[in-house]
C-alpha cells in the first residue's frame, strides 16, 4: 500500500464545474497536508496547505481534511481551462511524502 | 520559483560517468531537498540537508551523494550514472530565515537528466 494515494485520472470536468480531487494517506501521525499544482514540464507550485480538520478556503480552492478517515481533498470551484494540470497531494510527518498525482483536464 | 535555480536544466550523459547537479537559493532557507520524479512514482526524496554540512538520506539515496558547504548551495552527485537514474530532478527548500522550520516546500525549476 502506498503511503499517499491519489486517483491518477485523468479527471475531466467541463468549464465552470466543480473539480474534486481526493487523497488518502496511511500515516496516522501526519501533521500537515499540502496540495501542489504541476503543469506539464514545470515544477510543482503550492496551492494550499491545511493542518486542522475541516475546510480551508482560498479563492476558488477549498481543502478539506478528515484525520479520522485519513483523507484530504481539494475542491476547485468554477473550473477554468487554465486549471488543467496534475495535482499532487503531499503529507508531512517529519518528512514529506507525495502522491503520484491526479491529472485534471478542464474542457471549454 | 521562490528564488531557487538549478543547473544544468538539461543534461545527457553516458552510463558510468559522474554527474553533479547544483541547486542555488537566495532565500536563506535552512532546509534543502533533492527529489526525483518518475511516471507513476511521484516525487521521491533522495537526500536532504538541515544546515551547512548537515545532510541525511531519503528513501531513494543509493547511488547518490550530496554536499552543502554554503547555505545557498546544495549539490547532488551521481557517482557513476546508470540508466535507472534517468529522471527529472527537483530541488526544494523550506524553513524561514529566522531558523524556525516550516514544512512548506518550494521547488526549483528542475533538471531533466538522461543517462544513455
């Protein structure tokens, strides 16, 4: 079992819809959780981090964390074609572990 | 890229040759990391540094060594490159200038290495 699991996709949504990206992790001691966006051929860039159970909103992005279920998600509202990228979930408990990423395509 | 540069950006080399990749930061962050990224595996940690001359191994450290003689520079060396080391290598940094660690990592632009 991988330490951080994501559905590889591709996930395809129409422009304007909500994209929902999911991530599960195995280390119950994990303290902090991150979502990165990576465009093809580019480096990962931080979108959001979350430390506490519940929701955290930043513009069109909402991160949701449920430590009891070992689950973290990212919602993208009003999806735009420019959101098309691979989204990496990362989990930190003294060292950072990354999922393999979910490829998102937003169709105009 | 949060004041992080990597060199070279692209390199093609032959099996058995030594290769050194450089990561340079202008942020004065304490922690520096080397990752490799391969399809289906995501980002995997090779080595990291928590200060000048202080380094430790990550999950895929075999065949790699690192050095950090200055805060701003972190070098990754492939002592004798193999085809399995063909990958994209990313450097990352974290930590505040005050020395207090934060775990948000910021990535450099990457180096694409091909070993023939």
